[in-house]
């Protein structure tokens, strides 16, 4: 089976990009029409856009890689965090989705293992049910329930 890489979805931040664009158009239009000297108001949509870009970078630098018998979770841009789970140690795979998440096809995937740091949750991924099913198949392949 091929390796699979899963990133959190950018769907939750798309409205922020749209909001930023709409605010920019409104502010620039109002400033142009009114002749107001309050050009610093352009900062508001730029701050919204800056937040969206920062969140986008965070989402793109977080990933779950399923390769062979290993599950690797990596996150971080400047400093990195990495965690590796052996499929044989996996005890439970859970998918959580709110009503809004179900409408957009995203959700959280929680992996539970025995041990000290037993829970790993990756939030906001596309098609979490498909990933959970694939992990269940791998667990059964290794003789787990």
C-alpha cells in the first residue's frame, strides 16, 4: 500500500481570506469616495489577511504520514515536533465531527495508544473517516481488533 500524507484542511481559513478581501475593497472604496485621510484603516483587512496567512502556514507545516507500519506526526515551522507511532501499538482510532465540520467534510482524527503519551489528535483534516478506515484495515492486518 502506498504511503499517505494528510495535512489539516485549509477550508476553515478560506472565509478569513474572503473577509480580508471584502474589507479591503470596502475600506479602499470608502476612503476613495469620501476623501478621508484615515488611510491607516487599510491595516484592518491586512491584519485579517496576515492572521490567515500565518494560520495557513501552520496548517501546511502540520502533517500525518502513514508509511508502512508507522504513523508519523510532524508539526512546526521554525521549531519542529515529531511523534512516531507503531501501528501494532495503536489501540483506538476515533473520528469527531461537529455539524459544520460534517457539512464541509472535515473533522478530527484521534489515535490512542498504550503508554505515557497515549493520545494524538490531528484536527480539521479532510475525509477523516477514510483515514480511520485505512488505519483500521492496517490494525486488522497486524492482528489487532
